[in-house]
């Protein structure tokens, strides 16, 4: 269930475009001859602005700026490709860090799923907030491991209502967090992973 949910959410378009570019994929040249990657990324920025997707704007804006003058270092492009494939070596996560509980929960989710884009994380949160029901099939081991890890940091995700995520820490309800704030936190995590 967890794996299928993650596969159902398209990764960020800028990451897909950068991966094709880094791999010198001929299909990219066939699709867009003489590609100006900065302009292509600028179109993605504009599309995300039109959709009101602030998190998507951030993800597209950074590489757009990087490609405006000259290509960014190959190592950075390789890290974006590794992030896309789920093979990026992550910085250590310290359980004793003094961070807000929802940030700790996001760190757990992103480390387990290897996804730092808001749509994917919200899909996972949706799974985590569903009440487990007895089923005839086997339990999803990945989802159960994720739940156990969240329990380990004392966070239980309760529900998503509108654009707010409700959660508890050690059984105590916290003020809900807006999805916009989640997107900002995920972007910070992404930055830590890529730089």
C-alpha cells in the first residue's frame, strides 16, 4: 500500500527534467532541441505559481537560478538524480534534536520514504491517518514500520482537514499545521539533503 501510494504520485517535474539533462538523455533533445534549461525551468516556476503551489515554485526556482549563468556542478545534479531514485545518502538524523514535533514526524516520513515533495508526503500522511481495518490480506510492513517510527518520536498524525494537518504529541493534541507550513519544512529538509 505504501509503495503503491508513492509510485502513484509523480515526483517534482524539475527533478525529472534535471535527471534527463544530467543523463544526457537523447529523448530530451528530441522533445526540445537546443533546450535552454533555465527557460524550461522558468516555465515550470510559472506553472507552479499559476497552480498556487508554493512548494513546487521553490523546487523549480533553485535550479532555474543555477542554470541561468552556467550549469551547476555535476555533483549537485547527481544528488538530484540520486534523490529522484531514492539512493541519496541522507545526513544523519539525531533523535535528540530539539525540533518541533511535526518537523520530527516529517523527518521520519521523508527518511523512510525518500520523498521530500509535498504531494507524496501528503499521500503518505493520508495513509497514516486512516484507521487500520482488519483485512484478509497481509499488513503493509513498510507502513507499519513507519507508524512505529513515528510512535518512537511521540507523534501521531490524526487527520487532514482542508489544508490543515491535525496531530498529537505524546497523546496531547497540538494546534494544526497548514500544508503550506509542511511544504516549507519539506523544502528545508530537501535543502539539507542536497547541499
